C-alpha cells in the first residue's frame, strides 16, 4: 500500500470532518428537510443505547451521504462532542491509497484521545477493499464503544473485497429508496396540510363513500405536484433543481444511469462489456412495464442468454430495476411465468429515452410512467413489510383478466387495478371483481386520474375503493 504520513492523514480527516474545528456542519451539506428514513436512523443510534451497526443502502444519488451529514448535525445540536463523530468517504483516491486501519487508529489516538462513545460514518463502503480492518480496530483492538454506519448500494456489494470479512448478518439494513410521492410533496411544499385516507395499512382501510369524494384542497394541492413528480422523479437533488427539463434529464443520464452502469457495476462485478450493458438498459427502458422473455431478449440484442440473465441480476441487486412476477396462487413462486420489468424510477426511463414533458399528453407514454411509479412504490413497501408484489394476467373462465398489481400480505391479497384516465367506467372494475371472487380477497382498489361525485356513487362497491392515483400513493405509509 502507498505510504501516507501522519500529516497527510490528519489533513484528509480534518477536510472530511470540518466540525472538529468549527463545531457545526456546513449548511450546504444539510438540506432543511431530511428523508423519512432519518427518524429510523436516529432511533438506531441512541447516545445511551447499545452499540449499533447499520448498513444504509440504496441506489446512487438518493441522499445517503446527505442523510449522514444530517445525522452529524443532529448529534452536534444534542451536545455530542464534535471530535467523537468521524466521517470518511471510502471511495476517495487518497483514502484508497491508505491503510484504512491506520486512518482509524490515527483518529482514535490523535483526535478522540480517551476511550468514549464515537460515531463512525463510513460512506461508499463498497468502494473500499479493507474497511473491515477499520471495524476490527474499533471492535477488537481498541474495544471502543461506537455506533458504525456504512453506506452502499446493496448489502452483498458492501462485503470487503480484501482478506478481511464482516458478518453483515449482524448489521441492521436500512434501505433508502428513491423519493416516494409523499416525501416529494414534503420537499416541494413543506408544511402543506394534506389529509388523505391511509392506504394499504396493517388493517383494512376504513373508507366510506364520502371519504372518496375529492376534497377541493387536496385535489388542488396534489394534482399539479403529481404531474411534477412524474416529470422529475424520485431523486432528491432533482426535486430542488430550477433548470429546464432537458438539463434535469441530462443530469439523470450522466450522474445516475451512467455512473451505475459504467462505474458501480463494473467495480462490484468486475470487468463488463459496457456497450452491452447500455444497450440492455435502453431496451429495458423501452419495455418498462412489459413482460419479457430472456431468450427473446438475448436474440434481439445479440447477447448470450446467460449474459443477459447475469446483467439483469446485477441491475436488480443495484436497485436499478424491479422484476414483478405473475401471481399464480398463494405459496407459489411464479417462476415459470414471464416477469414484468421496471426501471426503478420513471424519470430515468424518460431521461434515457429523452422523453420531455410532452409525454404527459400521450396516453400510452403516460400510462407507462404512472404504472412504473405505482409498481416501484408498492415494491419498496412490500420489501419493508415482508410482503410480496405480483402482477396478474390469466384467464378466469372464458374471460382474459388482467390486474396491474397484487399485494400479498401475511393475511390477505389486495388486488389493484390502474385506470389512469378521466373516462373510467364500470367495465374497468370487472377484472378486479373477477379476481376478488376467484381468490376470496377482502378488498381491492381501482386507481384513476380523478373522479367526480357522480362517478363515485355510480361505481362504489363495498369492497372496492376507487381513488385518484396520487391520493393512493400519498396515503401509503411505512
């Protein structure tokens, strides 16, 4: 390893931790509105509790580093000694040229001094070959009481590549997905007094006909914000951007898609055929929301089937895409059916395909994006709660039946139909009712582009809730 003297080490560490000198985090590092995951992260790292080991995982550019800075800021406000909070980005070239255990040891002896609880924030841990050595210094050599938080794209990719190993099964994994619509609203309209029914909660929702009638304030607030969400997507920094849609899309292509494909995946999985990866992702963007067949996909791209399968697994593990399989009954895995494939955020699809805001006026394009938004919201909710997410397409009797999403909880099935149009009618409910009757479900949803009092009263059924899509998404809670 390239030798780094103590003066260089001190300079690097003080550069990463300005609060050692100033007692505060630079304001530009900490946006005023933290992600919802901040509350969970703070609960996992109490000042007087047991030592915590936390993996903060999520796609590139969803705010993992910002969340760490916001944690530092909160700790300092609570009176924690600034010198006991240690942050370092492990993918920085100077850090990679150093023995990481030497950095940690230097910090403990030269900055902390006496044994006391410390906070170690190891950012971009998947960029280090030996961050296990630093953990070993803290836990075994120094036996220091400490909370350790490491960030990365996904758990398996955070295992050090060198000789040292960490039993990550003993760490708590806190996932940070792209912004959900509720969080997006809280960023653009902080303090907005929006009240909607809770959807997909632990209990069956208590929603009556009157609750489904559109409240004027809610409709006026959420409708334009939802259109903005469809355009900008779920990446926090994009939510604040004042640039044109074209510049925002360029940022997404260069700073999210290309870095994941050409940097993160190459680093995590070794050398890749990058042009093949790019072609595959563009094809997935074009086919978002559709079922795919590996063999057909491999032939159309001119890539070996095994290679396509490997690439898709890698994209799924790095949270760049979602796969949603067809529901075939409780207890079945649905492996024989062709899954649907979704880009993790509709804005990435639009950015790669260079679709501007005109897609809002094209029904087929709009349907693809809103379906992507719905499935990624449901997929993340299912992941957190230990549920399963499916789509459904099959024949029930003499009819061909299709339901956009089926959420399989521990106790129930919740089918969800999507009819994102203003001219929905009773026929849109027929497939939903067929599924409810066949699988003895307690209730279901049909999600629309907005409804009127007359429409609600004409189509209301005791076990089917018709709600605007934005109301449903805003009502999803952790």
